[in-house]
C-alpha cells in the first residue's frame, strides 16, 4: 500500500486524488495540507511514502513548499499538474530545482469519470518515485564564487547528462561556478517534453553563467551553458559550433548524453570532461567509451549525494570513470579541471 500525502488547495485536485486511491486498493491518502506550514507539519507527522504537491498554493508556489519539506524532513516529492496553465512550466521548474523528483500529469477525467489508463500511469509513476532516495537540502545556499586561474588548464569543454534529481544537481553546480568560467558547458537533462525552455530560463536567472537552449550553429562561448532541446540530439560540428539535429534515439534517449559525449570526444579529444549526474537508467555510459579512448576525463556523482544512483552507478561499474565525486565537491573539481579554483 502506497501512502500518499497531498499538498493542494484545489478541491478539484483533492477530490481527484481521493478517487484515484480507490483503484485497486493500491494507495492510501493519509493526509491533506492546504498551506506550507500544514505541509511541513504533516510530512513530519505522517512520514508518507510520497508527497504530491500542486503548482499553485494560494499566494505561494508549490516550489516553496517543496523547498521547506526538503529542508525540514526530506521525502520523495512529485508535482502534479491538474490543469493547463501557461505559468505552470515556470512553477514546475522551480519545484524541480527545489528538490521535487518529477512532474506528472493528474489522471484524466472524461465526462466526470476517471480514465483507467491514465490512473494506472499515474500510480505507476508515484510508485517508482516513492523508491527514490532523496537528499536533504540546506537553507543557506552557496552563491557564485570568485575564481583564481591556476595556469594548468587542459579541459576546453564540459558535457553533463542528468535525469531524475538532475535539475537540482545542475543548479547546485552552476551556482558555484564564477561568471568568468573559462569553458562552455553542454547539458542533456531528461525531462518531460515542453519544460526545457523554462528550465534554461530559470537557471539563467539564478546563475552567474549564461544558460540557454541550444540552436543549431550556436557558437561555443565560455561561461555559457547549452541545454539540448526537446526531441533532438545535440553534438558538435567543430570545436567552435554546436550541431542540433533530428536523429535517432540512442539507447532510447532523445536527446542522449552518450550521443553528446561521443560527439564531444570526436571534436575535442583529450580536452573534454564528461559528467554523469543522478538519474535512472544508464544514459552516458556508452558515450564515456569514446571519451576515455580520446584521452578525456570522466566524472560521476557519488551514491550518497545522488537522488537516484542509476546512471552514475552504471558509469562507475563500467570502469570508465576517472573521478567519483560528491555533489558538494563537484563544482570545485570541475573548476580545477578547467584551470581555475573557486574560493
């Protein structure tokens, strides 16, 4: 029995989740909160298997609730979208950056009846997310830091792949890198279609680096982060430009971290750094073979700081990883390899 705790002011969403719990006796709604304080108190009291948060909660966004729960009593949290709203993408990105694991649609209602297929998908997503090990957040985040050149830079480009929990990890890394970071960063983040533009915009506002969704032909610029767009592969056409193209998925992923790593290795050889962050599956592992063959450096997030130790574990188990690093230590290690120190 999956024990749910719902944070929602919407009576429609409350009713929908309650009715969903009646399907097959698979879940139990153990509590409902309508405010941030009720949410924190209820999470501490009930210790649910998973917390469901709606995007808007009165005059507060759901992201604020996610952040406080992850500070006070870390639990698996998902954001559920009951309706279409142009502002929801931004709110969802903020929730993911605050520690929510996923964005999932609410079950469909057709003529007043809940659609059985959408309920099964909904419950399956909740069950999967409830098994994720979460990492506590801290109230005072580290801001951008000053950089000091070391004079020994060999890395000229960095690529990152991440899935579940990855947006929060990427945000942590970018917030610690200085505005004059000397190399470009390319990123593949597995996320629901339609959210990558909002992700880039949110990170751009919260980071000293420039963050954007890549377009074909974009020049590679230091201190700039390029996210792969939905439904496309991202690679490099040369040492100077990004190549975004319609191509087949790699190991089921479009965009794919392995595709990006391989393309980067072809263009930059030993001057590239590939980073595998938290996530489900094994995207990135095959691409690390080309990184290592070219003499580049491979880094993976450690188990203790990963929300899901699937992708990093696959990379580490393959024997292709040079450095296994905690999330707290990763900004410093990335900066060191790029030829600067952060202090």
